[in-house]
């Protein structure tokens, strides 16, 4: 609830800013769709027995959003994305990641810089039972979860989008996950491409 309240407060503040400065508040400037790859919890996930940690994960996703006019070169850019289901490092467990973002963006020619909060969800599913894993001298049976479990995290996101060809752009994003919690704070990044349908005035 606290996470949703923070996002709501940010959104209302954005609306108030736009309303006080522009009669075209929330006219639709753009609708876009695309996809990319997300790397989660950089340096936090062990990838082999030697203790190496992750620096890049191929986690493909599809995404879409709408750009609303605020003031001059500023806009509000809500987005939704969802990954493809995957088994992850344990083939007995299925994972699904999806997220919402609510950034404010500033455009300068072909570049657009965005910054704002988001909500990140990771769903883990398993059918129960157990699996045998090495314990160093033999194997031990470990229980598998039964059903679905969803974790949620508040993120702060910064992104840079470059429209290198008419209606087509490339974007790089960095996310701080759980910014206010020093123990669970981590970093994500995403690389993506989008097709833009252009200005739509409703």
C-alpha cells in the first residue's frame, strides 16, 4: 500500500504541474510499443559454483505506453511491460516478471530523458514436490514451493531514449530497486527498442 501511495502522489503532482502550465494537459502525443531485455539484481545473483555473479541476463519482454503532454517539452510517460515466461536457473520453477512505470520525460530534439517511479513484480510458480541438490559430499532433498508467489518492489527509474530513425527509437534504462532500504537495495537495467505511432490529438 505504501508503494502504491508513493506512485499515486507522484502522478497527482505531475498532473497538478501540467494543469497549471498548459491548457493541452494530457493530450496524447504518442503511443508506442516495443520490447527488449531486462537484467535484474545486478551482482546479486550467483551464476556458478565459483561464486560469479550476474552482469547480464537475457530476459526478453514486450512493452507499450502512452505519452501525455504536460508542458512544452515535458510529458508524462506511463508504461507497462511483461516478460516471457521462463524456467530460470531452476527448471522446476517458472518465473514471470512484469512492471509499471510512471516517469516524467523531457525531450530535446531526437533524445528523451525520463525519470520517475515504478512498480516491479516477480511471480514464481512451482508444482510442489522436491528436488535433489548437491550438498558438497552428497545430495539433499529440498522442497519446492507449491503454487504462486508474487514479490513486489518499488523502483526509481532513469531512461534515455534516442529516435535514430523516424518512428523508431532505442532506449537504455537504469532502475534502483528498493531505494530506501540499504539491505535489499539493488540495480536493474534494460535495453529496448520501440515503434512510435506518433502524435495523436484526442
